C-alpha cells in the first residue's frame, strides 16, 4: 500500500520543511556513550530489550562523537574528566543535544567536594535534566521524549 492509497484523492501531500527536518532529527538520533558511574547501568538497561530505546530511532549507542548528535552524560563528572567531556562535545556535529542523567550529572549529587563538577552544565549546555539517583530507564526514556518535543519546536534559522 503506497502513499496514493493513504492520501486518497488529495493528489498532493504537503508539509513544512521545518516539520520534516525536525521529524527526521527526532527519529534518527544517535546517542553517544558517556557513562561515568552507576547511572550508566540504567542507561544500558534503557537500551536493552525490556525498554528498547531503538523504537525511538536509537538503534545503538555510538562511541565516536563524530557519528552522534546526542550526548547522554550518565553519572558524576570529575574535574579531571571535564576537559575530555568538553572535547567530545566540541567534536560532535551540529545540531547536538545533551541529556544530564542523574543527580550527579545534574547538580553534583551527594558528592559536594572539589573533585566533582557540581553540574555538567558548567562544562556543556544541557537540554534536558533527568532526575533520580540513579534514575530508572523509564526516566531516561521520558527525558528523550521531552527532548523530542523540544526539537519539534525548533526553527531552521536556529542552526543556519
């Protein structure tokens, strides 16, 4: 069954270019692995068969920043790891998004000391925060869906 049968006698299907581009961006995100602590286990669980993030177009987690457009920072970021995080973010192609997963990535969590960054937003701009210690896979999926809603509202001139 082709588009002709679904569209009926309309003959032409129209859509705004922004809507088509944002639809393709939300349904073909390639997240980058950046698991630093216990939140990484929950991130892996969200990718496994029970929760299956591949239904959102995230078939596999990329290890290369040049092939990914979504960075999921899962866990605490130490001061020593912060320059590496920024370098990986800078190597990602635009447009790029960041999800801070867990309390440690969002605000430092229980690690209120000199060695842990008190929120990954000191290093890279964060689009969505996922709360919890560690957050459940459902929380990460909700964060991804929240990011999808944010991307659907973006304008083309933002990235031009």
